[in-house]
């Protein structure tokens, strides 16, 4: 009788715990897990803490594939497209090796068809009222929710990640992004009224989050009025094609969202199509460099979310058990195949031994297995090549003398599995510490002080993400602000939300996915027409490399305008003024000791200025690098006072500056006075923004605060245009420095004197030495060495089409941000063209700091 009661109770408990539609684990498997010949009771399971499999049925996903004959084409213009004669690629389940379906290897004709469909759809989609676009995106969100389980299962089959992750993380974030950006679509004409859509967006995404990452691209693009052609990764194409079909079911107009499949080279051809206005890429840093070079000089907007080697900092004030669980999320989430994976563990020396012991014990409890098993912690790697790469990294570390710890549990006999791995006994120069492994491998090092921790954390070319673990909030915030990373989590890791932008610093790329900050990647200023430059071929090795290629005239070959003054009724020559370079707060003679003539419209030489070279570039960048940290940490009010002081001192020289402009450019004095007055007003405008663009608190789903901070880039190099030589100079250097950057400026090559007359304004305005540095000479020659300099974080170039192409191509070396004009001019007196929000966007980079709460109420 007692046995019958227990049996009925057990049936009730298992029925209650089972979600609708889930299959019950086979009793014999449950029994096997207990090592007995009969089914285990709930009491037995809780006593032993052993679990049997809890498999998710793949039947519905398999049925969808079968409905398409397990042969999928492109999805273009709202329908399936299967051109004849195409090669195919077979997608396999990494956990089992099972073939799922074949997809097409696209060709140039397919790119043309998709881009033309998107271009045609853009004409109507971009003109829809905001509310209508919002309704479409809202409908997609609703429809995705209806097929949420199907998407989750197909994602796990296709990628190999555990169903718990695709079900509980990936697909809910997809839904969240569509809902969130339906709101931005509704608000576009209010919140983004000074911007307009770009046109056709080419989105290229990787295989680690095939569905989630594509949503990060297409949602803001569609919300702002663009249309999209997506190229998913070679290994993982299925959920992208399913989503395209779901969007069509939701009523999204044909051609608004298109999916084409193919190789990596096929993706490059899509990016280079002349009908594409923007390329949004997530992937490796090397491929990002290739795309930057390929799109250089084309006028295409580019955003890159690239690799990372994210630090996971644990201080002795941390809750160590929480930190261990955080590490599980940081590095073994998605088998470590995460760009923001916390793959560098930095632990304070006093707790290193304790934390490592706890971590090893926790690693022994991680379960590896079939991606559709809901009780599995880690699934299979995506491909054999990935497994081989990870193995090579680990074995190289072992050969160098590092200690490699892996749990002793055997791996599943079938599938591409790799055990959770911990490497200790390494130094900061070890390859496993420096390079992204992109697998379930954690590398651990220790530190003594918070300053050392920050130095170690920032000692990397990457800057995608980081996490800080401590119960000391002032320490957490100070460290978070000091880390050079786009996202910093406090006592957590790998938390994402549509309302908070995600993206990197340094070689982790530029641009943001999510939040309002992510919208700017898919718009251009409302006044600006699309760029269609034609720079032709540029020899990147020889471009502007020769110093003195434009030789100054031999003295006396041109008439020199001699300045005279009247003293006691007699005219005498004025004291000659020598124009030098300006860096580190002082005037400096040029390294080469050459001068170049500056002529007025009649051809007379009105002055000689220093002719700078690469050594002068090095000196100026060093000065800017030293000044940038202190300047960036100054109170915004203090920076504002200095900029206002500049306006005051410029006004004291108002007549002098106007006379100089008039004589130099041959313009009437009243017109010159207007440019001086506009420059004074421009300084006031940017001074006003010193303490009004610092950031906000994001409206994420986190129980806590997600704080957006707009940080300075660091050292910004600026090549100024020839038009409006004073106003253009002020309009470019001022927004950069008010946001905390230090700058190296090349003033107008033809008319540099107004900028050189600014030396005295800087010297009398309490500007710290090195914040503004000025180099005169050949614009492109100086630009070449500035854009190639590893310690310049951004390059703004207003010059020729060829120079713009060279800047974008050369910037790929350290993935620095660029802003170029492709040879086009702008009206610097216009408040939109010469002082719009565009300047603040280019002068800052966004960091989101996630700060959870949880002492009083349950999270």
C-alpha cells in the first residue's frame, strides 16, 4: 500500500515539473543514472543529486526542415529563391554529426538580386510614417514569440549550444530587440529628427549567436527606415532563413529583410556592392580589418563588433562563491564561443589559491552533452576546425610549462566536445593570454593592488568587455571607469539588453549594437547627401610618403609681402614673426628645419610656416598622449571654463584676426569679421556641451542601474579643410577637447595662419600643455603618419577623395575610428553642418556599466 502511494506521488510530482510539450525522460535512463535496475524516486534523486537526461524533442524543427525538403534557398523579396546551378553546403548538428539540410552557396547574381530588391523596398519603407514601421516591427516581435520554441530548438540543432541557453537567453533577447526597436521606430522623427536613414544595409554575422546577433543589426536598421540584406555565417544559416520566413508571415513588406547564403568571399562581395550604403559586421578582428580595407574610400558607413580577450577581475572583497558562478557564465557559456567571454581571470593574490580550488571543484560539476538535453551545461563546438584551434592553444601552453587543469570526466563519445579548461602558471606575454582562443579555456593570473589589476586588464589590444567582482562599490566603480572596454559588468558577466549598447574599444571595433547609441550606426545627418566618391586607385605604400615633395620656392623667386608699421611719422619694417609648430604647450622648431610659403590670392608670400615631418608627428602624439588622461579626468565645468576663456581671448583679437583673414584670403573685412564672430559663438556652443553630454541611466531589464558613460576616445588627429580656415579649425578641435580628448591638428594647408595665431589664445586661456597640438605642412604627408600611428585612437580627415580612401584603408591596422569627407565640402557656418550632434558622436565612445542590486528585495 505504501509503495502504491509513493508511486502515485512520484507521478504527480514528475507531471507537475514537466513543461507542456516536453518528453518524459525514459525510465531506464533515469535508472541508469542511479546505477540501479529500476526507476529512481524523487527522494533518491535529491539525495544523490544525480540527474538523468531531460531531452527536448526536435520533431517540430525537423518537420520544418522536412517541409522544405531539407533543401533551403535564399529568402529574397519576401519569397524563397533557388536559382539553378548553385553549389550547396550541408549543415550538420555539431553534437551528433547528423545532416540537417543543404543551403545554397550564393554567387554574384544572387547578391545583385537581393540588393536590388532591398533598394526598391527602401523607396517605400523609408517613407512610411513612423507609426506604421513601428507596427510592422511590433508584429514581427509578436510572431517570433509564437514560434519561440521552434527557433530555440533549431538554433541548438544548428549551432550545438545547449537548449537552455537558446531558449532562455538568445530567443528572448531576439524578441526584446524587436519590441524595443518598434519603440524607436515610433519615436524616430522626435528623438532622431536631425538624422535620416542610410539606404541598404549589408549585415554580416558570425556563427556563435546566429539568431541573436543578426537581430542586433536588423532591428535598428529597420527602425530607422533602412532595408537589409543579411549574410549569415557558413556554419549556421538555418535560423536566419526561418526568421526571414517568420517576418514574411508577420506581414513585413517584401524586400525589407532579405537573407542570402554563401561563403566568406560571398559576404565580401555583398559588402562591396555599389548599391550597399552600410556594412554592419560582427566577427573576428582579422576579418574586420579586411572589411575596413575593402570598403575604404567607397563612402559606405561601417560598424565593427570584433573579438575580445575580456578580463574578469576578482578582488579580495568579492563573494568568492558568486565569482565562481560568474565565471561559469563568463567563459563556459556557449562553450566559450563568445566574443565577450571572460577568458582572462585576474585574481587578487591573497585569495587566488582559495578561488582556484573552488573553481576546480565547480568545473568538475559541469555536464557536457547533447545540445537538446535541458540538464546539460555545455554543448558541442560548432566545427572540427574550431576544436583543432582550441586544442593547439592549450597544448602550446602546456608545452611552455603552464599548468592545465581539465575535469577527469570522460567526454561524450560522439560529437565535437571539448572539456572546460583552466590554465595557470602563465605570464602576460603567453600566447594563450594575449590571443582570443574562442573556446572553453580560462587563463588565470594574480595581482596585488587595484592599480596593478587595471594595468593587467588594459594590457591588451582588445577592449570589448570586462567584469569587476567586489562587495566594495567605490572600488568597483573606480575600476570600471578605468577599464578600457565598451561594457563593464559589476558582480556579473554576459548580461545584455536591447536598451544598452554593446561594442568595443581599440581593436574590438567601433559602433554599438542596442540602445539609442546603436541607432547612430544606421543614419546620416539630415542635411547630408549620400557619398559616391571616385578616388581611383591609391598606392598605399607611396601615398604622401615623400617629405618635401612640394618644394618651397627659392627665396626671391616670389614677391614677399613685407609688413610695415608707422613709427614717428616714418614707415619701418615690422618685427618678423616666425611661425613654429605648437605642441606640449610650447612653440617648437620643426625637426627638418624647413619652411613652406603661404601665399595670398595674388601670389605674394605673406608668411613662412614650419614644414612638419614624421618626427614632429611623433613628438606631438607623445605630448597628446601624456595630456589626455589628466584632461579627460578634469571636471567638465573646468573644461568649459577654459573653452569660454578661449572665446574671451579670441574676441580680444577680433579685429586682428579679421584683418589677417582678409589679407590672407582676399575677402572683405566685414566677411572676415563674420567668420571670427562665428568662431567665438562656436566656442561658446561647445563650451556649453562640456557638462551636458556625459551619459544617462539606461532603461534595461536589470534589477539595478545600467549607466551609460560617453568617454573620450583618447588622442584624436584632425586634418582641417581649406574652406573657412578659422571657423573650420575651431569647429573641429573644440568638440574633441570639450569631451576630454587631446588632439593633434593639421590646420588648413593653404591658409594655416589663423590657426597659428591661436597659439596665444591657448597660452592665455589656461589650456594645459599637450591638449591641443598643431602641426603645419603638407596635409596628406602629416596625415599619413598620424593615421599609421598606433597611439592615435581616431583620425578626422577633411581633404581629398584619395586622402579619405588612404585614411580609411590605413586605419585598419589598429582599427581606429575615422571620420572623412570623401572630398566633399560643407558649410561650416551652418549650425547643422558645422556644429551638429554628429560632432559629439565622433568625439566620444560609449561605455555601459551594469550595477546590480539585491540586499533588501529579491532580484
